[in-house]
C-alpha cells in the first residue's frame, strides 16, 4: 500500500512558504492507518526495545498502537505542567523559539532501550531533545521511527548515530 496517497499537501500552512504534510486522511482511513502501524511493528518486532516514547501530540497517535503491538510500555514526553508526578525536564531551542519536554521519573528503568516515535521528521529538533531526555533518565536510544520524513531538512543527520526508520520520505 502506498501510504503517500493518504498524505495531502496543504500549501502556506501554518505560514506562507510552508508546504504542510497533512496526515489526517491516513488517520481517517482505518486500513491505511493499520497498514502504517503494521509496517512499523514488523520493522521493530524482535529488536531489543524496552519501551516506546513519543512527544505530544501527534507522536502519540503512532506510538500508542505501536507500543501495544510490540507489547512494550508507552512513555509520554509532555510539555511542562502536563504530568502529575515528579519529572525529568529538558529545555531546548527550535528554529522559531524554545520548548521543553518532561518525562516521569519512573517512565523508564535505568539502561532501558527506548524507541522514539513521531509522525514527522523535519529538522529533528524535538526528537533530538527527546533522546537527550531519555539519556538524562539513564536510558539508551534504540532508534527513531516516523510515518513521514522530509529528507531535504536533514533531520536524520541530527539523530546520528541512531537508526532512523521512515515509512514515507519526501
């Protein structure tokens, strides 16, 4: 199944000059959505992964069903003030400002191998920060998984030396 047929281009969103990759048509088609999760699960099945983590919000859409399929815990990486327990916290810079991710102290065990998942890889800033947060908590990066990769933005370079797996590349 060609998953790119379920991703539409929205020109000039969220601002002029940006060509936004809209994944909602894929989410609206249960067969395509299931196919995407199946392909991710097949790729990672049998690999040494202790947990699946994702930054809010669209990453949760792919990480949650993937974690269930792999029978691994889901670790949410959230914005400040969203997690009720003690957290690790990491502030990081983006092209357009700064952001912060938090994770519960007991989100992963020491030396846990964590797969980070998101809907789209652009510049890699958020996933790089997620990886630093996992490492701050004593975990190790098992790899990165994405539905869509915008290769021209070179986010893959930022995530080296870890494996990056994408289902659709532009």
